[in-house]
């Protein structure tokens, strides 16, 4: 049986360079930082999603995004902003069981994160002019990576989840005396704005708003929206990273207030 044809960096048409790379700069720095950043977020989010404590501030209706929507009897009553849909959940199931799989799918299949983790975790390739360790390249043409094409559907789910986060943010403008807001509201608001920045700058959103049109001149409204989304789209990578940070900060602040470690800094009410 003949050996499979060499492809990718081992193909016959590539220069025969024994060294993995001739680059002398710190090309490994970006992939390394990406690995560290993503692992920190994954670790934090996993722990917080399962602990089931300090996720809701009763007085000010602050609900961390990691527990939203909270629709089971396992959630504290006030945190059920959308009512009670199911009974008690087993401990191994996160209280945000409805949104987490879709959020995970949305971020995992995101065009930017794909680039980030293909380069940093799979080293495929780790950087320009650095040979990748894999002998074959099949791209996203077969399982499991062909599932990346489902991103457009995860975008719709991500859009709905951003609406849910927006609702959680709005209902938090309440205090025991009626309307009120504090530092927690500011943090929730900033987080929601940036989550919308991430969601609306999605490449699929760009396609939804302006794709499949033959004549922009016949669709001025869609053209205008597409132009705005395209501007946001140039910042998608920044939104991808910033929102990982704001999600953790929002959750951490609510955890501190909910656990009584600090009190919310109140401006009104
Ligand atoms: Fe990143 Fe869609 S969310 S490309």
C-alpha cells in the first residue's frame, strides 16, 4: 500500500527547511497568551456555573449572567425572572442549563475564537511561517469541524440570550424602596452593552443583515444596518476578549455582594 501523499507543510512544493521556523521573534507569545486567557475564563466560568451560591442579590435583583435564565425550582425565587419552568435540578446540572449549551456553541463556533484556538491549542499553525505539527490538513470539511458551519444558528440563540441578559439588567433597576441603582447596575449595563457589541459584530449577523442581496440600492435600510454591523465587525476580536472579562467581572461583583463580602455602592435607592 502506498504512503498517503504529503500535504500541508510537508507537501512537495514547500521549501525544504528542517527547522520548524526561521523566525527569531517571540511568535509564541500570542498563542501562549490566548491559551492562558481562554483557560482562565473556562476555569472560572465552569466553577461558578456549578457552585450554586452567591448568584443573586435579593434586595437589588442582581442576577449573574452565568445563572440566566434561572427557570427551575432550584433557583432562589427572586432569580426566576422568567418564571418557573421545571422542578428541582440535579446538582450536576447548571442552573442556566437552558442558555449555557447555546452560549458555548456560539463562542466555540465563533469565527474569531476558531482562529484563536486553532492557532493556540492546535498549533495549526501557531503563527505565520511556523510549521504546524499536523501532517494533513482537512479544514472544516469533515466531522467534527464541519459542525462549525452551524455558527449562524448559534448566532440566533446568542441574540435571544442577549435579550434575556438585557431584561435581567433592566429589572435590576429596583431596590426595596422602588426605583434605584448602584454600582452593580452600572456593571450589568456595561456588560450588556458589550455583549450586544459582541453579538451584533458577529460575522453571521453581517450576513443576516446584508447577505444574499443583489442590489444594495434596492434595500437602503438593510444596507444601512449592514454598514453599521460591518463597522462593529472590524472590532469583533476586541469584543470577544472584552466580554470574557466583563462577564467575569459582573459575576465576581455580584458574588461579592450576594455573599455579603461587600455592600453594593448605591447611588439612588
Ligand atoms: Fe464571532 Fe459570530 S460570534 S463570528
